C-alpha cells in the first residue's frame, strides 16, 4: 500500500473519499471526549441554574425565574450540540464551532446576567468601591482623567477599549491555525489550554457579578463629578454606540475586559502571537476603562489579581486533566 498505516489500530487508513484523513475522525471516542473547556462551560450553566432555583424560584427574587432557566438550558443545549457536531458532520466549520462555541456564547450569557443582576443582592456596591478608590488613590480617578481629556487622547483610549473584542480571537485564531493539522488537537495543544483559561476567566466574572453587582461611574448617579460623553473620532462614536446598546448595569466589579484581555496577552507573549502589539494595548485597555468611566480603580486592580490567579490555576488544572485523560479507562 502507498498509504501510511495509522497508529490507531481501530481506524481505517483512508477516509471515505479515498484520501488520508486529516485526523482520526472515525474514532468516536476522540470525537466525543470531554475537554476541560466543555466541563467549565457546562459547570457555569449548572451553577447559574442552581442559583436561579434557589434565589429565583424558592426565594422569589426574580420575576421570571423559569424563563431564565429555559434560556440557560437552551444555551447549554447549543453548547452540547456544537461539541458533538463533528461526529455527524466532519467539516472544518463544525470543528471550528466545536472549539469556539464558548467565546461565541459569551455574549448571550453576558446579556442574560444583566437580566438577573439583582438575583442575589438587591443593592449596588458602588459606594464601597468609591470609598476604596479614595482610600487607595486619594481621589476619584475617572474625574481626574477626564479633566485632562483631549479628542485625540479619547480616540486612543477608545481604540484600546474596543480592542478587547479582538483579543480572544486575535490570540486564539493563530493558535487554532497552528493546530489545523489535527483538528482534534493533540494532547498539550496551546489552543486547548488557552480556550479553557479564557472560558474559565470570563465565566467566573459573570458569576462574580451576581454576588458583587456594581454599576460603575458611568451609571452611578451619585458619582462625585460628571462622567462625560467624551468627544473623539469614529472609534469613539462606534464604541459609545456599542456600549449604549449592549452594556449591562451591574457588571463593573471586576472588570471582565481587563481579566480576559490580560489572560490573552499573557498567552500572546507565551506563544509568540504578536506580543509587541498585545502587551502595550492591554495596558492601554486597563487605563481606558478608567478614562471612559466604565470602571473604578479597584475594579481594574482586582481584575489584574483575578487574571493572575486564573493564569496560575487553570493551566495547572488543564495539565492535571490531561494526565487523568491519558490513563486507560477501567
């Protein structure tokens, strides 16, 4: 035969088209295996459903708890469907969706968190965060920064803030393309660890919002000093429109933008994905959240701590999970 024999005895050497398969897609155990990112995502859904049952149904702290339960169960069904899709449709699109469904579904989860932001706490933490800013920084950072605002500086700050939308794919897509030789992603793939860490970081922030709802200076009527609608250029106008249409009130502490962007930037440096771009931009992003009035100083500091914890904990959990999965089944 002029085709190489696969290392997996149970797999045919040829695909149905007569060509060598790009990966052992006929092996159902590899197609249906559970990745760490799958467990993290579904664990998040399970935690949200539990909170809805306790605080929404039993304690009646949400006007439509069953509607929210159905919503999150639908999100879970979409996630499971995307995860199993390559088993019934072995195609690059299905494999892309299999790996990237958590970031795609982040937006739907984020909006839903806004609909239940007071599920656990009826109040906002803003007075405490303002007091913490004054204790740590000697004043109100957003007021100080906006007193020095210039249209050109505002445009730069909004460019840095808007860059968040490109951080996850900007680092992840190059890692994904590097692993295209085996779409099931071999053990230890940087892509798989990256997606697991990003997923854990973002979803942890979403649950955190429910326990620590905070509006942020831009939404807090009693914030000491005006939070301006800053004039800038086209990027400023675009981001102000996106914020007006898509922001939730209550998701300021911690800054999920800073947490996830910092995690992505660390992976960019670690795996050499344009580190000279992502490193300065993530610093600018942190400053921009204060300049625009979206976050307090303590939101950003705490986000940096959380990102550090995630970068320590999740990769270790990933390696432990990989070692467990290497073990032969009973």
